[in-house]
C-alpha cells in the first residue's frame, strides 16, 4: 500500500478513536448499513408470528379485544362518559396510539441483553437494533390504523357525529413523538438492564400502570372533574398529551392545547437525546457486564 494511500483519511472505511461525541447518531454509518437495517426490519415483520396459529391476525385481535374490555369495564360498568363519540371507537383510538409507543418501548428495552451474542461477534452500529424495532412497529401501527379507519366509517355510516379536524396535519408529528419517547425510554432501560436484570420484569408491570395514568381508557376531563388533586399527574404526563391530541385530531373530542403540544415535543426530544447518550456510553463496555 502506498504512502499516499495511508495518509488519506478517506481511504479508511472506519476510524477507531478513544473518545466519542456526547450525542452521536452517526447517520453516515447508519446509511452505510442500511441493508442490514432493512434486513432486521423484514425479519421482525415476517418471523415474529411465523410459528403461531393465527399469525398476523394477532395484530387485529389485540386492539379489538382490548377495546371491547375497556368498553365493558370503564364505560358500561364504571359509566365513564365519552360524549357523542361511541365508547368503543373512543377506546380503540386511544389504544391504537398507546400500542405504538408501548411496542417501541418494550421492543427496545432489552436491546443489549437480547443481542449480546451478535454484539460480541460482529461490528455494526448498535443503534440499528433499537431503530429497527421502531421502524418495524410502524408496520403493525399501520395495520391497527386500518382497523381504526374501518370502524370509524362504520360508526359514521350509522349516523354518529364524528369528524377529524385540521389538527390531522399533525399526525406525522404525533407518530414521531411516540417513536422518540419509546426509543429514548427503551434505550435508557436497555442500558440499565446490563447491570440490573430485574428491570426487564419491571418494564411490563410499569407500562401497565403507565397506561392508566396516560388517559387511555378515559378522557382527561374526567380526571380534572373527579380527582382535581391528582389531575396534574395525568395532565403533565407527555403520553396523556399524545393520547388526547390523537383523539382530538381523529374524533374532534378531547383536550388539545398548543403549550401542551410543544411541551410534549420538547420532552420527547430531550428523552431521546438522553437515551442516546446513555446507550452510546453503555455500548463501549456492556459486554463485560451482560
């Protein structure tokens, strides 16, 4: 190899350095491994239900049955009102939004422990693993959105006064905020589980509790009216702002404010950056603790 070749940084595919930036999302390197990212996304979509009886039908069953249970328990038994919106459609809308965040969080929260074998044998940008989870979950989210659209038109044809509003233009931003929140929290938990394994058990329990303080099975107005002393806990939960905003733009019901919207956007970005910093620091030496 000639001396001129060795002196040019461009001739090296990788450069190993002792220190990295505090926030390092190397888009150039991720783009170089885009084929691997696409391969992982396809694997998640195709193989997750490959050896199951119902296969992809689970994408339909889970939100439908959850919506039915919520309707029976919260609306029929507990008599929580949903205004002019059918209670089943009200619940299905909230669950559709919640499921995408929940799947992003739980899918990325075990990145290091679940992929320790492959991480220890071959190099590729580690952040690809949580990214592929977020992207593959978009496919599931799209299927559940299709279910929501079908029932939306069903109730519309039955004469219910439901309609979207101009906030529907914010739909991509809401999806981005759900992805950033799930990715940021998931990467943080994934880094912590390399030392504290019992956190993996806590995630499932904590997400269940989180759902009930995120206004998924009830409107935010009900908490403000019946439990004003505790309403702040739900109101300042960024997920509540997402669920309420999602219902507002789809059903034109619920609570939406621009300060709440920008507050949620800011929290989403900060949590993602914090998770990325912790993830990058952990990937250097996690193999010694996993």
